[in-house]
C-alpha cells in the first residue's frame, strides 16, 4: 500500500510476506510501473527525434538521465520532458558496429555521472549534474580495428568504482587482453586495470553489498565458448 502514496519518491524497500499455509521457495515476479492517478504518462521521445533511450539512471534528487546516440539527456519532471545536456565527441576511428550507442550511464553515490558510448574508446564523467563532462579514462588498445566501451559499472561499500570493458576483439597477447576490469579509488578521476580475462570482453560487473563480493561476467573466449 505504501507504494501508492506520496511517501515513495524514488526508492523504497518493501517486504512481501507469504500467505498463511503457503509453501516456500516459490518464484515471485514483480512489476513496478509509474502511475499518476489513473493515467499512465508517456515521455515525449518523439519531440527529441528519438525512438528510445539506450541507457538510463536516476540521481539522489530524482533527476532522470538517459542516453541515445552520443547524446546525454536529463529530465527533472519524472521523464515527461527531456533536454540535451551533453553530446559525446565523435572519435576518428568509428569502426564499431554500434557507433554512438550509450552502453553505460551510471550514477554513483556522490551523484557523479559516468557515460560511455560505442566507437569512442573512452569513459566520461560529470560532477555537476550533467552540465559539463570530462574524459576520465581512455582505453589504450593494440590496434583500432574495433573500439572499446565500458559495458557496465558498479560501486562497493567504500565508494570504489569498477568498470568492465567490452573490447569485441581478442588481444595479440595475454598482457594486451581487452577483457579488462578497471578500478577507481578516487571517484572516477583515475583508473587502473586490476584483472584481465582471455575473452573478447566483459559484459557486466556487479557488487553484492550483503557479502562484499564482486561479480563479473565475460564474453566469448578465443575458442568460441561463452564464459
């Protein structure tokens, strides 16, 4: 019931109790929708010439950020309207099959915004709510036939950030592996590689606050096996 009043602004934890006499370990499927009174609200993607955003995230004030084709958009009215805040620069080697696709839009606990797009080989950060962005990571590669992107990001309980790289190409040597996990201990200002995998790239990285474990999934190995 608390989900349908004004007490739930952006995040809320709800415990669902089972019915008396019911069994245990049943799968539960939950669907949450945004609703205003009895009418659903559609965002004006058409006004922006968009067919759909590719990645999105919400800051601690409830502002919604979404990315589409090099563009980072912001909404301050629950997604009713959006304004373009930043356009990621197009690089000189757009050889990726998904140039400009916003693969990651991540907001950390300090409300810093991180974005990465296909065919840029870079990670950008904003510390002022999307007003300005700067390069914080350029992923060096042996050759530029394909480009690297940050496919996923996570933050641990100490504020350390992790970024998984999807290289889409096998390395010439294990030391140059493009399946790299990056870490930052200073809010994303600087990054270092903490682990490499013999694979095309990393798909996701996630931190479990209940056991302090970090999970990473990889892509295809040189032998065509999904790890």
